[in-house]
C-alpha cells in the first residue's frame, strides 16, 4: 500500500492504516478521492466502520494527532503514570521500552534515566534503591507533562539547544 500512496503529499500509509492530513476540507476531499481511486484500481476494499473522515483528531499508531500537533495518547500516558516500580530487570526493560516509544517527548530522558539503564547491564546486580526510585519517578514525570510536537514553522524564530553529559545526551 505504501507504493500505491507514497507520492500523495499529506497521506501516510502504515500497513493497513492510512491517515490523510489536509489544510482545508476541499484539499481533504481531493486527497481522499485520489486515495479511493487508487484503492479501487488496485482492487482494495475498505470497511466503512473503520473509516473516519473529516475528524478534528485521531489516534494513530499510539499517538493523538490534531491540528495543533502530535502527543501521546491519554491511555498510554495513564499507563506510564500509574506504572508500579519494576521488581526485576525484565520489568524495567519493558517499562523503558514503552518510554522509548515516546522518546521525542522526553527531553533529557537519557540523563534522567541513566541509573535505570545502568541496572540493565548484564554484570550489574538488581539493586533498586533511592537513586533508581527517584529516576523512575522523574522519568515518568517527563512524559506526563503536556508535551506536543508541532509542525515546524519557518516564519517563527527557532532555538536549538543541545547538551551532553557523562551519563547521557539530552
């Protein structure tokens, strides 16, 4: 499906899901007409109960997408916020994997989560202490803030901030 739709601006295919973004209703209908025509020519069919057309927001691949930007879904935020402290390396690895899915929303995550990553070293014993508990709490707090990724606007000023420290890159 990707090859079928790749040349249409604002159309993002992902396996059997497609999201279409547009700046106006007429632009949306033009893109939708193109997508539907190509589906028909390729012999693809849609289930109408799975189609949402002209909606102001949508959940797509674990993200909430609106005209304002992209953010983590409320259900994922809740799961991370309410996650209990891990009891072993496997639970910690699963938690960090969930966080890594949302890495773009986590400024300074590498630095803050460094004590947690250190626990995953094969030679490191499992020793959950105050430092690790604090890192766990602080890294969860990063994501539960109202972070939203927005489209770059070249008309606005841009500030790029980079930092590197021994324990991580932020």
